């Protein structure tokens, strides 16, 4: 059985989420783990776009904005 979270569309969204988060927070070693975790959680939650991603990250991962 194929995991829907790793379909081409979901992988594209995961890449978009990583780009949005890294553009906002950079590639600081301290934040890399939470950024990747957030992108994974976002995709796994079935989101269709990156709308609201920054707010979600700041709320769930206590990022400094």
C-alpha cells in the first residue's frame, strides 16, 4: 500500500513548505529540525497549500518571528 503523504503532489507541497519556512527563518542549525518536522506535519495533516503555515509554525514550534 502506498502512503499518500509521499505522493508527487504531497512531496511538492512538502518542498514548498520547506521553502516558505527557510525563507522566513533561514537555515539555522537550531531551527532545521523543527522546520523539517513542521513541513512533515503540515503535509501529513492533509493541507492543500502553504496558506497559514507560518502561523502554524510559530504556534506549534514556538519560533521566534
